[in-house]
């Protein structure tokens, strides 16, 4: 199974596709999102977003934002 990840910044859609997992810099610490994760909305702080696609591991540095997880759909609204 996989997650649908969409990363949006004010400038453009940074990524939209299937991933195996997502690491995000939550305000209370970094956490990982896997298939079947409970629904959540969390603020993000400056740090590294990391996600694993079929082609490998991708890292993206952000200044902050929000993440929403709902039914294996992960939406990130971030400032880069």
C-alpha cells in the first residue's frame, strides 16, 4: 500500500504522487507518516521534509507550514 502525498508552496505544487512514507518536522518533534496513519492536522516548523518514492528518498527543506493526514492522503502546505 502507499500514501498519496501533495506538497504545495505559495509558488507551485512541489510534489504530487505516491510515496511509501513521509517524515515531517512537527512543532513538538519530527514524526513519520505511514499507510493507515490516524487522521491528524499539525503545524510544521523549520526543518527537513523527507519522503520515499519508488525512485528513492527525497529531501526538502522548509521554513514552516501545516500537514493534514486523512485516509492515506497527506497534504503539506509549506513555505520554502
